[in-house]
């Protein structure tokens, strides 16, 4: 037991410094890529250095979140490759300790990093990324309007249909409004044609409206200069131009947003897939550690180059696999939850299989 503990301490002492260096390297790369994307605009607008620095600082948590899996993959591969090149792994195996038992602390660390990554994104990354994008738009004078034109929405279990020529998000008003209410059998109960409609906090108030109502004695037509229609209660957010990114929402807000899209009859599969990917992506550190422990000890020469090459290659294959499964989910070919988790499950199986088949 003491021997195993000493071996684990040796592994951790070699792993931690490499992880920190790799993390700093990949974070720097991501920061530079983001900076170079807008550096021309910063120079043209003569943005002060301090403001650009603020943007990059706010992007730091996101780049750290992205860089962690690659840094873990590199650090594990490089550490095990170094031990193997020095014949230290052979000594470990000769002492009766298997590869699985030797790398157990790294696998446990990968699992802890996965849990921490999930909560770090929820508590820090989302807020700082939203602030970074807002500051970036302000510095570059990029305006975005959430008003919308030619809007059609469905609400209340497909019983209510809303159509408007224009939605003004600043005044929360609809112009050129046509509202339709149906019963459970699909029969039309009420038709409202109005010049404008204004949100009162709970429902829509129509002005200069022509209203057709179906009653026991037949259809009745009447005019109203101003009237509150309590049954038409789809909130203004459903009429806004869809420009929100679910990656910038916390889980509770994202779930509410998806439900609003679903109830309004808008496309929601892409956002639902990204919602599930929030959970599946958190397992990425654990997956890359599994794979790295299985292949890291195979390098005896050019360890630095091979570790970097394997890190980038596995990362690219993993993210491409996730992207393909996500696109299939967006298009409706597979379910959103399967699209979010299929790539993760495949790589978990590959990682466990490679680790079990590794030479010890």
C-alpha cells in the first residue's frame, strides 16, 4: 500500500506542473485567436488598450473552460510518455502495479475536473461571456435590434394564433394584428383584426379592433376602440427576433427559453440539443484523461511533439464527432438528447476499451 502511494505521488508531481504549463499555453492561443478576430476594428476605432484588455480578461474564463480538456490530454500524454522513455513505467509494472491502478489518480482527477467544469461554466463562464460580448458590441458600436417583422406565433396548446406585420420591442407593441382563437376541436371561436396591440403585463390590449365572436346564435361582429383580451397572453419575448444564444443562458433560463419556443411553435431542436450538450460537454475532461492514459505510455521518442500532436488530433476528432451528431439533431434526424450524448458515450467506450487493452 505504501509503495502504491509513493508511485501515485510521483505521478502527481510530474503531472501537475505540465498541466499548468499546458493550460497557460492553450489559454494564450485561444485569447490570441479571439483578439486577432477584432484587432483591426480596435485599431480603426482607436479603442484604448485598457478597454481591449478588459474584453480579454472577461473572455479568460471561457478560454480556460475550452482549454482545460486539451491541456489535460497533453499533460497526461506527456507525463506518461516521459515516464516510459525513462523506463520508469517498466519499473512500476515490474513492482506489481498495473497501468489501471497506477493512473487511477489521473482518472479520478478527470472526473473531478468534469464536475468542477460544469459548475464553473454555470457560475462564472456564462456571466463573464455575456459581459464580454456586451462590452465588445459597445466598443465596436454594434447595435442589435430585437424588433421583428411579419411575425406568426402559436400559443396556448395550438389554440391561439398570432400574426402581426411588425413587433416593436422598445414599446412592446404589435402593428397590423390578426388574432385567432380556436376550441379543442379546432373550430374558430374568435377572430380579432386590430391596428395595434400593446402588452399590459399580463395580456394584449387591442386598439381600433374589429372582432368576430362565435356564440350560440351564430357569429357576431363588433368594433372596439380599445379592449383587453385576456385569452391572448403570449408574452412579448415570443415575438422578438431570435438572436439569443442559449450558450449565454444559465440552465433555468435556458429551459424557460426552450419552453417558450416550443409553445410559440418556433424551431427549438437546436437550442434543446445545446441544452443537453451543456451536461455532456462537462464530461470531456474525464473522457480525454481516459484516452490519454491509454495511449500516453506508447511514446518513447519525440514525446513533446507526439503528445501535442495526439492532443490536437483527439480534440479535433472529438469535437467534429460532437458537431456532426449535433447537426443531425438540429435537422431532426435524431433526437436532441441522443445528438448531445452519442459522441460522448462513444468516446467513453473507446477510452475504457483502450485502457483495458493497454500494455502493462
